[in-house]
C-alpha cells in the first residue's frame, strides 16, 4: 500500500488515503454514532474546568486509565465494530494497539486546538493510527521550533499514522470551519504503557 509522509523532518505522519470503501465507512459511522458510549470531554485549562461540545470515548484491552487535560478516563470493553477496525488497521500498519480514543465532532463548529499526544502513559515514539469517518475535515501539523505548518484534508475512510518523534517535534490540530455541517468521528488507536 502506497503511503505519503506529510512531514519533511523530525518524525513521520504517513497518509494511507482511503482504506475503507465509501459504503463501509458509512456503515461504521452509523454503527459508532449509535453504539459508542459517548461523553462530553472535560479539560482543566489554566485552572478552569471546561466541558466541550465534542464528545469522546475510550476503549481498550483492559480497564486502562488515561489521563490528559487534568482528567482521567477508564477504558471500556471493545465493541465488535472497534475490534474489526483495530484488526484491519493493525494488519495495514504492522503495529499492535491496545486502546482507542474516539472523538465525535458534531459539525465544523467543533475542533481541536494545537496539541501533541505525548502523555507519559503512551508508548514513547509509538504509532498512533487515526481513522476518519464522516465529514471531510482539514487536519494540520505545526513544527514546534520552525513554526512550519502542513495541512491535509482527511476524507471519510482514510488513515493517517503518526510515529517516531512526531509528538516531540510537532503539534497537530483540527481547525474549526463554518463549511462543515455533518458529523465526523476520529478513531485514534494507541499503545498504552501497562504498569
């Protein structure tokens, strides 16, 4: 399978394009919208407790805890659909994942500010496989030192894999947009360090 590394230096963000047929991507979107135990995300920023419109869910091989933005989540048991997607992605990228953080953006008014996935409980320089379902959205990278910015449109059924030193040297974001009125689900398969 042909991939494109979007980053010129200091890491890799391999874009695989669409790995799911349009009908399959729509099937999984519909299933996950109904079956996932979605909750509004919470964050503590500069001492303020914030509840986002964006919803999240955390699934894993075991009852892992995952702390970010000042809050801890406990992993739920995999659904059959999540296990199907995990297995397919593991075969494509030749990596093993033990958890998945899902994000539900109801429309373009919801996004994600600049950040990196560099929590200590994540495997250092490990792969994070990001599968997009639903609305096509712009996704951007910004280098911490040079401020160079690279963007791509992530279409439904597409896979992006961040690996190596990417989280150390690059931030990423999902910019808000008034042009998108449909929901998007992003599944980020990860490898947690198990104590």
